[in-house]
């Protein structure tokens, strides 16, 4: 997985981000060791596990409802995960299928389907696969147009290290976190501490109601290990679906451009101060001027220029956005179409 979306290695995770923010390719991972029923080999003592009640355990409910819509994506170049988001259509990461020849998907019941690649968007690290509506694959519930809250439950489902239908849980650690992509821009991502690892790429990050809130895409490491350290990133489902719809309709995937720079010196005030405004750009047309302070974009608060860039680049050329600013102490709301 990767905000930088480098090659997927053996297990479809792509790349990770080291402490300095640079992408580091993942090493190949050996075949997983079979899990025995005992605590350890040679240990005659086993500890019985009490039966779980899926009717009362919220994570179990999420897993049971969403797992049939989360698939293992298998290629001749690696392995990852995918989510059925529409009739016979699957979202996965671009780096999962990059350089792949044949692509198959495997369901939670073990059924396999040959998949057709409909298109990709390397900037957002999204690809769309088709297995046809006759496949009858259940469509995941999607949390589009639903506000996320830091601290809410986050459940990840995917195939880390070839362990299909692995479920892990945590919380939403941050939203609109700017993460570098492979084209040199930024994506506004969901940060989570739900453990995700190589092979989770393209899988689901869900809320406590079993609705998909994001597509798991990248992790940050300490530079010495490719394992999970509690910092993972998922592309918000609103962005993922918007990209997928553009891929299937043949619409442009060009990123939106606002046409501003930030002031060089940060201060202790809320928001981001604009430096220069590009003549004739979207910001200028909206009426933004130098020294305006951007407070939010489409209702999402911003605290640094990276967040501004990530939110703008999550849109497309021609999209309309609403910008809340403060000018000389007075609040203003401006609207513009991105270049």
C-alpha cells in the first residue's frame, strides 16, 4: 500500500512511508506459516476460547455483514484486496493490479471469478475491476456523504499476507491527513490505527455500522520494518467512488487546481493564510486575495497548507468547491470551479 503507490511487491501493498515521509518499497514476504490449534508447538495445554456472540459484539456484526463484499484480488504480479461497490464492479488499489496480466477475485466463500480491468487512476491509487452483474456478488454498504469523526470505530477487512478475510479493528485517528502520492501531489486520507499490512491494499475500512468509509491504501513505518505500527491510511470512500465513476464513464481524471500559495510564515491563528493568488485561476475568479485566511474547504477545517492541497486535489478539474475564509477579521464564503 502506499500514498506514493510504488510497485506492489509480492502482496499488493505497494509501498510504505518512512519516518521522513519518503516511500520505501516493501520486501517480499514468505509464505505464511500454518496456524496450529495449540498455543505453541509442543505445548499440550490449550486454553478454551469462549464462543463469541455475533448478535452482541459490534465488530462481529460488521465482519459478518461486510465480509462477503470484500474480495481477495489475485494477479500474476501479487495479491491484494477489493470491495464490491456496484453491480459486478470492484474497487481496488492501482498498485495491486499494476503490471498484472491475469486478474482473479476470490470471495469469502472461496469462489473465484476472472476480472476485467476497466481503468485506473494512479494519482488516487484506484482501479476498477468488472466481473459482470451475473456474478451476483453482494454490494457493500457505502458511507458516502456521511461525516466522519475522529475517535469513531474503524474496522479493516482484507487479505494481509495471504490471510483472506482478516478482520482488525481500531479507530479513525485523523481525517483529511495529507499523504504524498506517486505523482508528486497529496491525497486527503483517513488515518487509522486499525492494523493493516501487505495484502490489505484495496480492502475495506468500515464504520461501526458496517458501511465502508475508505479503501485501505498505505501505512507508515519506522524505516526498518514493513509491519504495521498503528499508522495506516485509507482513501475516503467518497473520493474512491467519484474516481471509480469517472473511470467507468470515461470522464477526465485531472486533479483540481485552486491557484494559490501559502504564506511562508505559519502563525498561531486558525486556518491557513494565502500568499500569492494566480491571475485567472480558480481562486482569483472566486475573489480570494493575498492575506485571506482559509478556514475550511467544503466544510472540512484546514490547519496547514498540505491539508488545503490534499482537499483540492481530491477533487477534479471543473468541480465546484466552497471555501470559508476570514478577511480582515470578517468571515466570507466563496465558491469557485477548480481549474
